[in-house]
C-alpha cells in the first residue's frame, strides 16, 4: 500500500512518537535534504542531491531515511503567495505520489512559501559568495522547511500539554 500523503498535522498522527524526520526541498535540478534528531527538536542539513532520474533520486532518499531510521518525510510544498497551487506545487504533488509507492513512511506536505528567499537573505547576511550560496541553498532550504514543521509540531504538543 502506498504511503499516506497528508498535511503535516494529519501525517504526524501516523508517525511514532519518536524517530527522525527527513525534510525535502524539491527543486528542478536538485533536492535539498535535511534530517531531524529522533526527538524532533532540531533539523540538520544532510546533502544536496543532483537530480538524475526519479528512481535514482528516490533510491538515495530512501537510503538516507534508512540510515537515519526515519519515521517519515516532510516535503516542502511551494504554494503561491495567494495560496493557489501552480506548476511547481503540482510537480511536487506528483513526486510525492510516485515516491509514496516506494515507501510506507507517511509523507507530510508543508507550506514552504518564502523558504528559499529567507534562506538566501540569511546566507547573504553571512557574507557568503554567490557561488557558495548556490551550492548550499537547497540543503539550507530543506533545513528551514523541516525546522518550521518541527516547531509547529512542538507548538501543538505544548498546546495539548504533551511533553
């Protein structure tokens, strides 16, 4: 059975309480990858995958998830500022549908509006060269996406009184 593809809050109900999450920033040429600690407090960059073919890319993502004993995936969904979904969001949803056939780990979709812009500003603030920014921006965007999702999950736990 394919993995579930759900909004973050709904996907979280299908994940165990502990276990790393893998965050993905899907680009046309690269996939930025980040992973959380098992307690889901901190996102850390793993790598930027140069996209080749879907099966090759998916195999690498599944290998990363296996190495980290991941409990699920958080995939950044590039929604337009007016909350509509354009071609990039549709492409991301298609990737999620195809990827879900290869794993049983629930895939959460997380609104990634402005993530790349925020990361770009941060890297410029660090006085990073344009060439170096190009090398790391997707990985850092994946960190930004995953950390946003982790923070949202932590806020929900706090509201419910979980610790």
